[in-house]
C-alpha cells in the first residue's frame, strides 16, 4: 500500500515540475517517462462527490478513490488492479470511521467517462461480488467525467 501511495505522490510531483511551453492536446492525461498514463475522473450527484485517479501502465493500474457522500463518513483509499478491454478490476483499500477495510471495485473506462459497476451480490460479510464475465457486468447509469489531474 505504501508503494502505491508513494508512486501516486511521485507522479504528482513529476507532473507539476514540467510546465513549459509544450502544447499538449489533453489536459487530463499525462504520460510519465516510464509510459504510464494518469487519468482523473469525478462524479457529482447533488452534495455527493466521488473522485477516481488512475495511473495505468500497460495492464497494471494504481490510483486513489475517494467517496464523499453527504452526511456520511468519507472513504479514502488506494486501488490496485488490472485493466483488460477497458474494464478495471481492482482492490480498494480504504479507511472510514478510523477502520481500514478492503473491497473489490470494477469500472468501465469509455473515452472521457468511467462507469462504476454494480455488484451482482454480496458475501456474508457484505462485500460486493462482481461477475467474472465482463459482458454480464451492470454499471451505474451516471458516469464519472474526466477532469484535469491535480
């Protein structure tokens, strides 16, 4: 977990250092020297916000995910997973109410939007279970929208 956080911090520092006169057609994607691509997404629904920041290096994905649901406790953590055919399957390690937890998350990345998958069922511990067949996944109707990474 420390490695993922350190990587995201290092990536942020590298992205802030290069503010020259380069003409970059995409303000929301940054390529690091290693070939990794950073993308950030935001979803706002009333007073609820969710932020997703990804660093994709080939099929490996690291990043952060933050749920800020109005009048509920905030969840903030890191995700690590893999990307295949625009489907991100990741483990989300987060802290809420002072308790560390882990659960699976699935997102579909389509152009400038990301859609969070709905769980097919829950385990006896209340953890989400997603279909292994990507064609059978169900996604939230309202997307995350790509934003500039900070």
